[in-house]
């Protein structure tokens, strides 16, 4: 049993939980994830860790309510418990001084690029942050990102705040003007696909954090397999971060959509 | 009458007492257990078939050395309580073993009666006596010795781990079982389907091990949450690793990552552990596919195929590259599957999986095979017939090709000796690894094998751990 010690509403349908999980908090690193399962009949979903505090013994997750499980999760309150929390899983982000890096967060992915950005900043990198969202109500972690970016650019699809357009517009401009040593992008699969496409002609190493369907998340079931450089990898143990130039994003999106009909059915049982 | 003084000569009954089972046309529509078990009278009748021969060869055939003739004699005398106590001296999980052990190649293959007739139905009797105990609420915690003040960490709560935990707890050791999933039981809960091994029974067996004093910590991925050296540095005097052979194997043919292609591990984990066959009552979904192919010929392939049938598929094919004789699955499983409508496609090997424009599987191209000379496994090697390509239309494909060692724990244990396939090197008799205080057993040592062999390895390791800590 894992107690929720803090709940915050960050934006439209976006919520933050700080959860008591002392053992996990001691091993968590940026880029790693946890599996969350609520109730006897719940499914196991992966959520990348937003933050962790080994002193307080807590880990923080941020999620957007998009399906039955995340909606049920969103109904929990401070003091409630999550039955099953497993982690930390996956490989941590490679953090070293690369030089000048661009950290891109899209939507709820911004919560996850945040600890990566902080780590890269603390490792001595020149950090440019790009945070994108559909509209200003979905923008999260702007202030936190600002604290660990030498420069932060906001983009919204509808122009309600910052640059009116996509993160890739801004990225393209930066790549054209400056020498960038590494790009890290975490967000919707389609965004990561186009970030990788944008950086490819510039030859800038690009890391993406994939979010396929998972069950056990320890390398046992293989549902999270992805094609990376024509090799099959399990995102749960080999990832979740991979070289964005080698990932077959279309295959990943197909696999992510496998249960669309069932997800609709599940919502009717809420 | 004049004969009453004489002991009547025992009459040999040639055939096993039949065990009632759900008829095929009914059971394909549910996930309830197929064989229904013996009644008390049927069990006594079967137990009476045992001739109580002197040399007791059946015991040799049992990896955990159950005193088989003794428990059977007690059943014959209707001393059911005594029979189950006798059983549990050697086997903490009889309700499981009675259902999933391949008795036909173990105890029953050695039965004296079996030389000329059918052997005694030892497995069915084991199952009966375990079920009788549970259903009559006669489960009892045996007297436990004073605590020895030594603690053992057991990593993995499958058959090997549960056996080690039970044996050591009964000897007075403090035992903590670490399980990566949210439920204990390992392959017994994620792998073997409800219709072969009801999960309530696994839960009862796990509860029994806990009642012996073993502590269970679920959601604990050892290697990530704690490492083996950390366990040894934080209060545990020894560690047993029984994490199974978790990773799924694929064929490495085009199209294997299309939507609708599953590993048997995924398909069964969805259905068994996550109860996706009850979706949407349970939240984890599973596709209700129309035409399903399962590639492989083992028990896991049978379990996958029979699960697909129960999920309502129109046609389920079992695609196996050799012939029926070489199939590693138990004959009983293949027989049950066939009764349920499984279509065997022997001497067939997939070469390519075909997808539609959305990335969903829609077909599989195969080659016909013929058998050549025996290979290293002693089975005749399948050879492709040139130009024999043909396509099977399918909307789901389950790869049941065996498993490989999961590197997650070994990779986090510096210095742990592994063989070239990544399995842990451990002494066959003791489970000792090259690291002090670290023991291992079950599939992570042997590669994919059976429940009872893992239990046998657990039994041996428990003995060695006791010796090591004394």
C-alpha cells in the first residue's frame, strides 16, 4: 500500500501525486518509471517518474486523465492509498556534460523532461528548454523548467501562450542558428517522431522516451517491444529511452492503438 | 464359509478409476477447471488399486520424494487427515502438483502396477487429498520449531521460491519472499490458465506458506528496488534466487512486431494474471480474435491455444514444425486441446507475418517441413520443403517458442556466474552459486522446465541453506 501524501491539479485533467514509497525513492533516477495498479481489478500502467525525494521517502507522478485507469487514479485524494506501485523500472537517462542541449517537453511529458532537464543543467550543460502544449491550460512545469534552463521557449498549438505553433518550429530555428550537441524529447509519440525527423538532417543525437503498452514491465511479456534500428527492443528493460533516429514510430503508434475499442468500452464501466 | 480365515488374494484392477471432467462442448465456453476431481469413494477405489509393493519405485520418480505408497495406503483406509499430513511432510503444494505435474513420466512411469496395466493414478490421488483438506477446512500449520535467528531472502514466489520458503520456515528460519508482480505464485498465476489450475488454489497454497511464517513482499523487483548484495548487507544471511526463465523468445522473422502478435507470456499473463478474459469487469483488455495461430508445441502452446478457444475464436491452429510424436506437450494436454477443436498444423514453419495497412496481423506465410536425421536433441530435424509456401489467414498470432533468461537480476549482481545463455550457474545438488550465501534454482538455472523440477531444486537448496547457516 502506497499513500498519496500530496495531490495537485496542474492543468485541465492533469494531476500530480506525491506518493510515500521510501524504497523506490532511494533508487529512482531521471528517466525511470513506475507501474501503477489500482484495485483488485485494475490494469498495470507505466508512468514515468516526475520527481523523487529520498529524504522524505516520496516519488511524484504526473498523469493526464485519458482512460479509465488514469481517471480512476485522478479520483483518489490525499490520504488514499495506491495498492500497487512497482519500480523504479527501466534505464535512467544518460546524464553527463554534452555541451549545449535542447530539452523538449510536450503536454504531460513536460513533467518527465523536468528531472532530466534539471540533471543536465546540474551536470554543466547549456540548456535550452522547449515546452509545448495544445493550449495554455495544458501547460505545466513552466516555472520549474525555467529554473533549470538557460533559455525556455513556450509553444502552444492555438497560440494562447508563447509561440503559436509546434515545438518542432522552434527547434528547427534553433538548429539552424546554433550548434546543438544533444536533443532530448519527451511527449506524445507523434511529437517525438517529428522532433527526430527535424534533428536528423542536422545530425544531432536525439533521445526519446517511449511509452508503449506494458504489463509486467520487467522484460517478461514483450508487449512493449519496439523496433530500434531494425532490432526488437523491450522498452521496459532496454529503454524507455532510445535513439530517436532509429525508432520505428509508425509501428509504435500502431501498437499503441491496438486497444482503442476496448479503451472506449472500459470507459463505459466507470 | 471355509475361506474366511484366509487372507483374500488381492485382485489387480487393470485400469485407473475414471475422473469426471467437463465435456468439451461445455468447457470451451468457460474458464472453469476441466477435470473435476475424485469423490471420496472414487479416491478410495483408486487407492485400493495400489499393491503396496516392497521396493516402492514411484518415490524415485518423484523430484520431491513424496512417500507415495504411504499416503495412498492412508487414503485406502479413509484416513484422509493422516494422508494429507503425510503428503505435506514432503510437498507444500500438493494441490498444484496433483494438477500440473507430468506424472506419466515421473512417479506413475515407475509404478509396478503400470508394467502390465495402467499405473495407479498417483496424480489424481494427490490432487484429491489436497482438495479434500482445503474443502473440509482441515489445513493445519504444523508445529514450528523455535526461531533460529537467521533470515533468508527468497527472490521469486513461483514453485521453487515457495518450496524453499516453506521448507526453511518449517525449520525455524525467518523467510521473506520478494515477488516482482502484484500477486504471488509466479508461473502458477501468470502462466498456467484457470482451467488447468484455479487461481484460488494457488492462493490457498501461498497462504499456507505464509501461515508457516514466511513474509511476502509483492511489487519488489529485485535488481532494481534492492540488489542481492544489498539484501545480504541488510540483515539477510542467505539469498535464494528462483526468478524463473522470464523472457519470451521470438522467431526473428519479418512482421513479428505487428499488432496482434503476442508472446505466449503476454497472452497468458493478460488472461491469467490480469484476468482479461473477464474484461470489462477487469480493466486489462484482450482481443477476441477470430482466427488464431499458436506457434510451438509445448504445454504453454496448448495453454495459449485453449485460452484462445475459450475467448471465442472461430478457428485456432497450432503450428508446429515437427510432427505429433516430437511435440513436447503432455499427451493429456494435446488430447484435451484436440477435443476442444484445436486444429494441428504439423510440419509447418512460419517464415513471414503479413500485416494490413494499420499494422495489424492478417496472415502468416509458412513452409511445409519434412523430417530428416535426428539432431542434437535426439528429435528428427525438420527440413523445409522448397517451394511449399502457403498462407494462413489469421488475426492473432501467439509465439510460444520457449523462454530465455531475464537479465534484469543477474545484471545487477556483480560477479554472479552465468552460463553462455545467461542462466545462473548453480550446483545441481545444493543450488550454491559462485557467490557466498547466494543460492539459485528452478528455471533460472535449468532453463524452462516443469513446476515439480523447480520444486525439487527448491527442496535441495533449502537443505543446503540450512547446512550453510548451521
